[in-house]
């Protein structure tokens, strides 16, 4: 008896959320208005690494993930999530 009521309440809530007026700004407008750091164009093809506790990312500053490995050809570019041992 409780399950159909909960399902109905969930559906009504989802419908009410979807009927709201959302932002009509395009993603390019939002990104242009967000804070950013200006850099030099010659740095776009230089590598970077961003390390966290379990995940790290290796790529170029232009947003690409080229093959950067030296010990195994074609390795190391991308997002890495190592398993917990």
C-alpha cells in the first residue's frame, strides 16, 4: 500500500521539477562568463599532470590526451583510476 503512494509522490515531484523555468543561457555563454586564467598559446601543446588521492590525469594543456609514454609506446595519456590494494 505504501509503495504505490511513494511511487506516485515521486512521479509528481519529478514532473514538478521538470516544469520549472530553467536557465536559457547556452553553455558557451556560461563558460565565457566564468573565471579563467589567460595563458600563452605556445603552452597549449605542453604536457601536464593532475594528481589526486586515487585518480590522476595526464594530457596536454589543449585538452587532448596524446600518447606520452616512453617505456611502453602509446601509453600514459588519459585519466587513470587505480584499484585499491
